[in-house]
């Protein structure tokens, strides 16, 4: 197998799973953006034979000096080089954002199995991924905890027996906060997720709740359900990872402590269940499980995601690209927390304005069937949001 994004939160958790099941999983290749002590440690432990470093400034000299046998590729195209290797059957895609798209497509085109953590890939290019899956004859297994839970609950069930799915959301660190207080949120506060430890992009997405919005789109493609059959339920304890409702009214759920090693292991060893490093769940210690309706007024990202999903075409790709940039602007302290989602909305409406009237009436976001069109929409959204941000001309904020 290969781990794309090995030095990240998912990548490191996956490395633990691979070490525990070294007799089942042989790690042949890794990727990271650049060299770090973390990466060197991973190479020592996992002993891969190939490495991709995607940062084009990176020469890879340090790793080469330490591991001269390692096959090394540097630059943006190196992920694709990994994805095209014939000695790999299973790819764990756990990079951030659109960078995961082309390697995922390449692996699926070759009939490989992809364990997908990078939800932005499905959001930006759902139909294209499904086409590659069908034509290539590969397999796509979700790693995102909610989608893994649903996937687990659906094992052995007929597709037509499914009525709807309920995606659980912790609600993020600002659940129940008044708007005035949310306007003052700092990067540090937004980075302190109550139940999960994750990379910066998804942690901020979890605070705006756009992460759950992206997950609705992800679920739509994975489980072939229309938006009205995908519901969001706030569940602050993050113990119930999602639920499935069948035609007879029965609900099935998957429960465990919030620890990504479980869904990662399930995806990597699917369909087998072997002992894991995740501590068992003591329900009497948890005591109670709460469920609430989400507040769509205070978290407009949820409604936005449903609107974008109904639009289809290039809209999800624009949403995802604009969000990648907006989150980075917030992390760089150039915009405030409550500006993230409005900025994304501004890019989406600017896109609508660029299209000719006749198309606009039908579906302003109709074009984006091919990889080229998706990449063009992604590129356009990044440029647009940068232009808007320049117009804001604001000094650094949030300290
Ligand atoms: P991290 O930021 O912790 O790690 C990202 C990894 O990908 C690192 O190895 C990083 O390399 C590499 N990387 C980052 N950007 C790029 C890029 N543009 N091109 C190539 N490689 C890149 O992220 P997470 O592990 O938290 O998340 C990874 C993906 O999984 C995201 O899409 C996220 O939404 C999804 N996910 C994560 C969950 C979690 O619990 N963390 C849960 C569910 C989904 P380097 O270290 O060199 O920078
Ligand atoms: Mg999730």
C-alpha cells in the first residue's frame, strides 16, 4: 500500500495501524510535502521503497543522503507518479484538498483500491470519481469517520432498503456561542476542537461547520442519496459516528471513542475486523448521548453546502477551492472567523455572474464534467478569492 499525506494527522494514525498489522499491510510508498524529522522517522519505521515530495522547492537531499536506496520524486507531479505504480494495490489518500484529485483518479482508473480521507476530492469531482470507479473496476472505501460508520452499517443490506442517513456532527468549539462572541474568535480558539485532534484545514472547517457541509456532499456521492435524504444531527460527544435509517424505521449506528485509527483500520483491512489500538468504549462511563438539531442561522455553512449540492456542475468544486483559500486566510490572520463563509459565498455568486444569461437561467454551474473543467473551476475560484482578499486590504488581526 501507499500513504499519500503520511506526515499528517491521518497519515500518522495510519502508520500506527500499519505497524500493528505489519503482517497484513506492507507500506511500499509514502508522500509528504517536504522533508521533516517526522518523515524521516516514518521512513525508518515503515521502510518504504518509494517517496514523493510534492513541494517543488524541496530537493530531497537529506532523505536521499539518509536513505540512498529510496526511489524519490520531487514536485507537484510526484503524487501522480506514485499513483501510477504497479507495485501498489491500496492507496490511502490523506493529503489536503484538490491535491488528492489526480492521484485518486489515476489509482481508480487502474482498478486499484482507494481508502479516501481527502473529502475535498469527492466534493470537487464526485461524478468523475464515480466514473473512474465504474470504468476502472477499482474500489473506494471511505475513511472519514461518519462515512465509515455509514459504510459499516450498510454492510449486507440491500440498497433499496435504505431510507436516509443521519450524519452526526460534534458542533465544533463554538456550539451555542452568541454571534458577537463568534466575531472575535481567534485562530487558537478555532483550532481547539472539543473531541478530535486533526490537521489545521479540517479543524477550521469543523468550527465553521462547513466540514459537515462537505460531508453531506461526500455522502451524496458515496451512498447515491439525494440531499433531502441526508440529515445532520448535532451530537456533542462524538461517540455515535453516524446512523442509517432503513425502510422499516430501524436505525443502525456505529459507536466508538473518537479515534481515527478505527475507521482507518476498517478501510485498510476491509472487510476484515482485527484487534485495533482503539480503547474499548465504556458506555456507562460516557453516561449520556445527546442529539440536537443544527442551528442553520448561526452556521450558514450547512445551508450553503445543500444549496451547492443542488446546483451541481462546477459549484461544489468552486465551494471547495474557495474554502481552502478562505481557511488559509483565516489561519494567516488576514480575515476574521465570521468572514470565512461569506467570502466563499461571494466567490460562488461571482462565478454565477460570469456566465452568460441563457446558461445562468438553466444552471449557472452546469459546466464541470471533465477533469480539465474541474481544475479550471478550482483555479478560477482561487484567483477570485485572492482578488477579493486583496480588496479587503486589512492588517493582520486576531493578535
Ligand atoms: P494534515 O494537515 O494533518 O496532513 C496533511 C498531509 O498531507 C501531510 O502529510 C502534508 O505534508 C500533506 N499535504 C498537505 N497539503 C498538501 C498538498 N497540497 N499536496 C500534497 N501533500 C499535501 O491533514 P489531516 O491528516 O488532518 O487531513 C487529511 C485529509 O483527510 C483532509 O482532506 C481531511 O479533510 C481528511 N480527514 C481528516 C480527518 C482527521 O481526523 N484529521 C478526519 C476525516 C477526514 P507535510 O506534513 O509535509 O505538510
Ligand atoms: Mg468526518
